[in-house]
C-alpha cells in the first residue's frame, strides 16, 4: 500500500501538490504553457483570500474591499477617484492607528461623506463594493450618521426619559432626596427602572444642579388675589404696574434690622469634648440697628464719572436705633434724606416699596406726589423680586465679615 498503507484515503487529484526539489521543471520552451493565466490565478486564489480575510483584523478587511471585485486598471482608477481616495489602500478607521478596546465602543466607522457617496451609488444602480451591500442598506434604513458607541455595556448615565423625569421632579420639589427622586422616576418611567444613588448624582451633574441654601416663599403669595397683583405689576402700565416705566426712572426702597448678636460667627473647631470659646458681641436680641435705604439702577445716558450714572448709582440711606419704621420716621427720611439730594432738573421718579402699613399711609403719598414723583407697591409676599433685598444681602455679609475682623 506504500505510504497509504495505514488506511488513509488517497488525495484527490485536483488538490495542489507540493513540488519537491527532485521534481522536473518545465523546459524553457514550455514556459508559456506552464504559466497560468491571470484570470485563473485570481479565481483560484479568491476562496483562499476570502477565507484568510474572514478571521483577520477588521481594518485589514476594510483595506481589501476593492480587491473583492476584479476590475481593470481603468475601472479601479475611476472608482478610487469617486470615493476621493488617494490610493487603493484606505487609511485606518480608528484614531489611534489600531482598533480600540471593545469596552470603548469599537471604531468610529466609515466617514459620513463616504457613506453618502456609497448610498447614492447604490440607489443609482451604479457600481458599489459588493461586501458593503448590507451596510449600505442599513444606512438607507437608519441614516448615515454613526450610532452612539456603547461598547456593549449598560448605560450608567441618565438620559432620555429618566433625565426628563428627574428634572421635572426637582423643579416641582427642589428639596427631594435621591431616594425620593429614584422612586418618582421608577413609578412614572416606561421601563420602571430603579436607579441607584450614584446614577441620581450623575443626573444632578448633567442637569448642572448644585446644593444651595433654600429661600421660603409664603403660601399667601400663591392666593388668587396676590397672584393677580403679581401679574399686574409686571404686565400693566402705571398705576397698575411698571411695564411702561423706564428702568433708570425706578427707585426701590425698604428697611432692614441688624441684630448685632447675629453678626458673630456661630461655628468653630475644638477638640472632642471641649467647647468653642470666642470673644464677641453678646445680647439678648434687644440691641439692633435699623437701616432705611433707597437705591437706583443709574442712568446709562450720563457719563461714567458723573454721580447717578450706571457706573456710579446713588444710594440714599439712614441708620437709626428705633424699634420699627413709623409713618413719621419714613416721611422724615424721604423729606430730609432723599428729595433734598435730587437734582434741580430731576425727572419724575417712580418709587417702589413693600406693603408695610406705614408705607401706604396718606402722609407718605402726599409727600411723594408733592415732590413731583409717584409711588407703587411691589407684589406682596415676594421679596426676592425686590432689587433692594440683594443690596441688603451684600450689606449683611459685609457687616458679618467686618465684625470678625
């Protein structure tokens, strides 16, 4: 049986045999007959090339896309010119020069202009790479824009419906905890997904939410009457509102009380078990200072160096130790500290103040209108809309800082 004595089946006759050194070489006269034709060589090597490329790197498959079709040199040059390729071997699709790790979502894919070109060639029934037929059909169905690279991982960042529900719940209830936010999203989302505290925190970061001191608005501000007054104040002309009043003609005023005992810092550090002892003002709440103030935004038409311009707005104030603001005290402040410092050609001003009973007295209205100006009350229970409150906040912070020094 010779070499096949072990029972091996004989090799098929059409399989390629390895030529040994002892094999006879064709003579020079038969070179043309022994040399295979170029087309036969391509047909014979095509299955081997496809089989080799099936397990090779994805980029290598991309580089050999054009080799899948047997084109003449002229057709090959025309195709390369259509896809704007400088040479037959295309550049790598990955940015780093090699395929990224699968956890990073794979390669970016073909560029969008190339996808659009291939889609047009496919729709016009012109030549396109046969191996990209299914990709082109997917681009026609889903669009040529690349998909988000997930890396076959579950998303850990809130997005879509979950992020919208979180923003809505925080808008309705800013003081809600992370557990309460997760419960709301779980109840009203389509998939009922239970979010973790870490995912809720990342959702806060995406929405740019930060922790800050909350300000309380009284329930009385939302009654039908006060809601209507608030609407009129911002949308009606004077005397119903300030819609037609230029900003540089407005003046906002109010009063505030400083309790000197509250100016001291209340917290410090000490060893465990020992008190924090410090020197500072001590009172039982009876010692306070009342500041009455009016401010203006400034006139932008005036030069910057002129007092009363937008760069140098005027401030009228009075410091007293009275227990509260009375009608006499408020009237004397207007007549002695505000109106005398107006210019001789001062235009008509619109004064704004809150709804304190001493502010709405007849004597106050008479003093303001006799001076050639007018007055309007701000919406009740909405102090955060008064510009003077922001000035008082800065003043309180400056007093507390100065008291520490």
